[in-house]
C-alpha cells in the first residue's frame, strides 16, 4: 500500500511528541494490514466528499484521501483542530 504525505502532514507529524509519533506509526501499520480494523474507527469527515479520518489514539486523529494503490495523508494531530482543517 502506498502512503503519500502532504507537506502539511509532514510538518504536523514532526511536531508530535514521541509517544504520539509511535501511536501514529502503529495506526498506519494497522491501516495497511486491515483498513477496516475497529480500533481505527475510519469514517468520512462530515461535510467532505472524499476526506476520511482515522483514530491513532483517543486524542490523536489523522485525515487522508483514498488514492489508487493507497492513501494520501493530509493532516494529523488532536481531534478537533485536525478535523477543522482536514
């Protein structure tokens, strides 16, 4: 599976604490193995056509678009700020 990253995602991921970065890595691996894994709680971002969100932890979310062969990672961070700018 291809994981492409926007520059915004890269900047946001760099700002994450080490623990959150580990949680994100585990969530992306889990998504690669099983995109419908219940712990990810994948769902479409309300009010958008093709932007999705997934859970890396109780407080950490990442957003993405589905592309051929994988996903384009758009944003990552705390739940509310991340979903305001998916």
